[in-house]
C-alpha cells in the first residue's frame, strides 16, 4: 500500500499511523522478504524512535542489526582509510556496516558534505544492495535533495531501491517541552 499524501489532505496523524504500521510490518516480517526504507522529514517527528523500535524487534527475532549515525559511520571509514584512531576497531566496524543483516543509518545528511563522505556512502550502499542486505536510512533531507548533497548515482540507488516514508507535522520534542512548562 502506498503512503498517504499530505497534498491530498492526509493529516500528519494519518501519515504517522501509516509509517508506524509499515515499520512494524517491516520488523515483524524481516528476513522473509527484501526491502529497504528511507525515513525522511523534519527533526522531531519520530524517525529515530521508529528506527530504534525496528532495531530492537529485529534483534529480538535473532538477526544482526547495526545501528549508527552517519557521522559515526563516516568517521570509521576515515579511520580505516587513513589508519588513524583505532584502525582495528574501524575495520571491524566497517565489516559490521557492510555485513549486518540490517543496517540502520541515522541522521544521514548531518555530516559535512564532501567527496569523501559521498564515496563512503556509495561504497556502503552499493555493497549492501548487491548483497541484498536491507538498510534503513533516516534523514532530514527530502528525496529531491539527495542528488545535490551526494551524487546522481547515490540518489538513483536510494530513490530506486528504498521504500520512502515521509514524516510531517510538528516537532514532538518542542511540543513536549511546552507541555512541561
């Protein structure tokens, strides 16, 4: 089923319910089929929360899950490539990113833009797509911004191979903060 569309009058609540159901189904049927998810939208709308829920459930079901931020993943690529920091730990981390049953990359787009990060992302996505290992990307970037931020090749892979779940509404953290005062 396709996601409701805010332009057709679907409310943020209806879209959130759809996203929750899709993520729940993804976690419960993980391993039975192959799918990648792109969770996108403004900050504070539940992308990281749902990613964490998926990670917990898929792990409970016996699969290996690696969950990390884009910044941390790119730092490990940097440490492995330039043999800085703990090279051995970085090499082990890259193997986990590349080989986990499920990889969840949180906050894609928060890293500094540049050719090195683009090449790391290309390497990671290409390896996982070729191996048919599911990946979840969470980002504040809109799908149309991916090519400008990274490359046409990366945007094509993400937009062609990932189920897109759009998150809209008001920042939950800001709402909670107002309620406390």
